[in-house]
C-alpha cells in the first residue's frame, strides 16, 4: 500500500517537475542547426522567403539555418517529412496555400494534418491576379462571365497543376460565377504563363509576380485581383468581388512544426519570426514575391489553416476535384 502511494505521488509530481525543464529547454533553444523544409524546387517563392528568413534567424541566433527542398506531390512530400520529424523545433516546414488544397483533395494521407503539424507563424499573404490573353474579348470580370456563359466549355484556363491553390481559386470563381471553363494543368506556373502569352490557353488566376511584367508589356490583360479589397501592389486593378460578391481567394506562406513541438519553443519561434517580418527591410523583399507580412499567433495560424482546409474540401467536393 505504501509503495502504491509513493508511485502515485511520483506520477502526480511529474508534470510540475517537467515544466521548469521544458521552459529551460525553450530558453536555451536553439543549440544546433535548424532545418527548414521547403516543399517546392529552388527559386520558387517559398524557397526565396525561406532563405530570407533563414539569413535573419542565423544572424539573430548564431545557429545555421539550412534549407532543404523536398518538392513533389503537391507539397505533401515535404509535409510528411516534417510531420514525422522529431518535435524539438529543429525541423520546420514553409509551405504555401497549396498545402491546404492538396490536403483537401486527398482522402487519405500518411500523416494527420490536424494532429501532426501545428502552425508557428504566418509569413505573408497576397492576392492572385485574373489575367486573360488579349485576343479574348473581355476587358473586365463582368464581360468575362458573360462570354463564358455564351461559350460554355470553350474557354481554357491554365494552372500550376491539379490541386494547386490557383487551380482551386479558379474553380471557386467558376462555381461562384456559374460558368463552365476547361482546366489545363501544367507542371508549374512558368510554362502555364508561357502558353497563356502564346494564346494556347485564354485565362489564368496566378500570383502577381508571375504575370505582372507580361501585363505591363501588353502581352496579357489584367482583369481583377482575387482579394476582397484592392491591394497596395496594384491599387488600380479592381477586385473580382466587385462582380462576384464575396469572392476571396489568395496565396499565403507560413511556417509549421511537428504537432508535438513544445509550446514554449513554438512561441519563441513565432516571436522571432514576427519581429523579422515586422522589420522595414523585409516588406519590400516580401513584396517582390507578391506577399504582405501577416503577424499571427501560433494559435491563430493553426486555426487559419484548419479553416482553409475545410473551405477547399467543400470546393473539391462540389467541383469533383481529385488528385
């Protein structure tokens, strides 16, 4: 009986005893290099942003921050790697909105997005731009919708691949506007834009940096942005929501960690990243990638991701989008 009481007392004391050690661990963190898994090839916007943040974290913390590109499967290869990594703050993930759309179209995954990954910090958000080839007789969203309704199944739109954020954004537009347009998937945004400029497809919803030079040169026509409100990036461009009320879809970038990473470490990472993102020198660097900084708590970013997955799952079901 005495032994049983001793064991119970020891077990009850464990959480209290462990707490100071966990806090001390977070206080000393990081003690070794941090790995940032980027789920796209080098030179993509997540890769560029990861390297910008890595340089500043290294300067602040005095530890190497190593970028590891793990592209493929709609960002799921990188996501699985981090979901199954040791939850110690030394492996993190920097995806885009395509992470949530890829999760949305998969009925089974080798990890649980809600349990095995947790939000650390939002890096930035940015609108997408609806552009068309100049040969298409539509100079605004209203004219595009009217044309598409008059020519069902005849307007082809390009994307960076099935399940990408720009695929889902365009399907959401088609659903909300009640139009029938044809999906033409590419392996990435670059060849899709090239074919759009060449007139092989007629429209695309894509990040601003991908098409802004072509718009300025007159090789593509910008119709609207996908955000609810006009963007400082292109204040002269109207928004889709002016014609299709409530339409809101955009790109985002963020940092996630394995689900069981100690909260103190997550908060320390969040605080440092938010300080970096709030600095004046980061704003133009983010703008180059079509992003504006968005400072969120880990809890708010985790909730944001959950809401995004739920939203895109509904679109996937309604539009029959499959991997």
